[in-house]
């Protein structure tokens, strides 16, 4: 299966927590947390349209100013999600600057900020550049259990966790994964081309068999139309890819249960492992996970691959030791993500 999501740790296992997720065949990208992002190219940053922030501690949110600097002057809407009180943090970031010349700007920059107040309620407000980022009235709505964003092709869910302050964990779930059998295309004399993406999208969206697909690359300049039902044998549908992100959480039974439920069967779990197993007391004091806790949670949730990060700088030079402790508790193969 060719994965649709391509995530990577932006700052390695010791730097500010940030995971950048590119989506195959899409011009959109996603960020989990907004720590330092200067190492990302401006092009990559400008592709981001959804940002999921666990909480507003500085190492998880300091990159907002860099993002703002790159986007001002461009027509862009960015959706940000965070815990209760998050919109107020965004507002104060924006109001730290003076916007008296924005009337002359041709493009508008809009931040749509949503707070997960409870597992079934979300509050959203907008901040527009052309209004000097004044806070617009919030709008509240009821949502299914923890679902922040629900599109036809993918969904992002969250769980409210405890870190001395509400802190969100996230899971990005592809609706379904569709593979094309190229040998069947050739057998039927059908071309490879953009129309295959339309075919995949129609399947993911649950279109009926009489839904028409325009096949391009044929002799006719405008292509030909075929009902979806006649094309289903060209592809297979499997469970979609799942990426999960957990950081800055106390090792409590409630947190563990909520995390396991959220990240169950994830293809990749990015999970903090701030302290070594021998420093469990310090981890409890600072409301973080140890390497052993991270591995145990990943094992219990039956994830395919675990990617530990947010190692404390006290373990600088000991990355292999930290990884080995996580993997020993996980009981899986050594991690191989790029850092």
C-alpha cells in the first residue's frame, strides 16, 4: 500500500515538538504542534492549512510568529485547533503587533481557531487581517466524540489529556485507501492519468454505481464517461492510514486509557518519551511520560510503529539508549523515522 500521509519530526527527537504531514497528490499539509519551524522551507509552511496544537507551552507554540510572518500579504485561511482557552493565546499573539496599514493589503489572511471544550463540544472564532485581527464572536457546536475535522477523505480526532493543564492528543485517519491494478487497466485498454484520482475519490466518497467518471487520455478530446460500477474491478479498497500524535501527558490511568482508545491500531504513533525509565519519579513530578510508559502505551494500543520524541536535553548524546528503552517496552522492531 502506497501511504497517502508522509509525516516527519521537524526538529528531531530532542527539539521542539512538531510533526509535519504531507499528503500525497495534495497541495495541503498538516502540522501537529507549532514549535520552532524555521527549518521548514517557506514553500512547505505556506502549504499548511490545518494546525493541531496540543497546548500553548512555548515549545509547542513558539513557531506561530514565524508562520504569521510568512503568510501576511497572502490570501490564505488557516485552521488552528487547541484545548480550552487556546483562542485567547492566538488573539494575544496577533495583538502583539500593530496592524494600522492593513487596509491597503489586497489579500486577506484568516485564522479560524477552534477550542475543544469537552469531548462533544467545540468553540470557533475567526481573526482576519483586514480587521486588524480583532476577535470575532465565538460560535459553539456539538461534535461527535472528539472529532475536530471530518472531511470525506480523512478525519482528525482528539482526546483531552492532563498535563497540569488540558493537553490534546490527536489522530489523523484516512477514510479508506484505494489502490489501482495497473495490469487491469492495460488489459482493458484504459490510460493512466488524472482520471484515476477522480475514480479513487468517488469510491472514498461512497458514490453510487451510476456515478459517471470521465476517462481522459482517450481518442475523444473530451474523454468518455463510464459509470463507477463498471470500474470497481480496477481497484481494491483497504483500511485507511492512521497517524497519531501524543505529547506532554502525565502517566495516569485516565490518560493511558484515553490515549489507547484514540491511537488504537495506528500505523505510526509519535509519542513523547521525555524521561528515561530510571527517572520515573521526575517524570511524575513534571507530568511527562518515561520511555517505558511510551513503549507500553504503544504496545497496548497495538500500533504498527512507534516514533518516540521530546527527549529531555538531560539525555543529550543518549538517543540510542532512549530508543532502546522504548522499543524494549514496545516489543517491536527498531524505529526508523527520519530525524
